C-alpha cells in the first residue's frame, strides 16, 4: 500500500474480494485517503503470468484490532486497477 506522501509498506490481506481488501497494518490511515495497493496474484488464481495487480482505492474503514494488538484493521474499496502485461 502507498499514499503519495508515504513510502511503500507491506501488509498481509485478511480478506479480499472483487470490491476491496481488508488488511492489518501499524500505519494509521485516515478514512477517505486514496492509496495504491499492489497485490501479488498466483497463476492458479488468475490463470495468467501477471505477477502483480495495481489497485487504486479509498480507505473506507479503520478499526483497532484489540488492546493487546497495536495494529489497525483497514478496509479499502477498489476504484480501479491496472494489470501490467508481460512483454514477449
């Protein structure tokens, strides 16, 4: 994930569908901010040699994952995506 003013960070998705993704992170993201999410998709899922999809989305939900956990759960709604093609 990446906001324009922040460096790239790595996060593992906890839930994903065709409309968005939910992941845990230590970075505080305000609702409404636009971010880019780069997802590595296995060939078995997409049926192609595309290694990574780039989604642009909006943070729509942020919640604490509990007092014992300093991470936040972040929900992002996908607005559009790009699929880089491999040149042959």
